[in-house]
C-alpha cells in the first residue's frame, strides 16, 4: 500500500487504513518514512471510546488520537 501512494507524494494526501497498518507508526508510515525520509507523515488513531485505550501505550500510538462518542 505504501508503494501505491508514491505517485502522489508531491502533494498533500490523506489515506485511511486499519490499525494494524498504522498504529505505533509501523506498517505504511514506517515504509513511507524509510523510503522517503524527507516527507512529513502524521498518524491519526481512531478509537470508539477511551476505554479502548486502557492499558495501551498511547504516548507512541499515534500523533493524534480521535476518540468517538459512545
């Protein structure tokens, strides 16, 4: 998936993916930074409630965390 974004790196883009592909800056963000160290990447994690964050290391989870309402 990171490779499919490559043609668009000359502009601001937003891509959506599952937690497995972005949490803790792993997966797609890691590959983008590894292959293109000059680009800026920000990760937003979406959770349905604050309860979902219990026990997780949120300091490294993402740059921003969006908490939905119950």
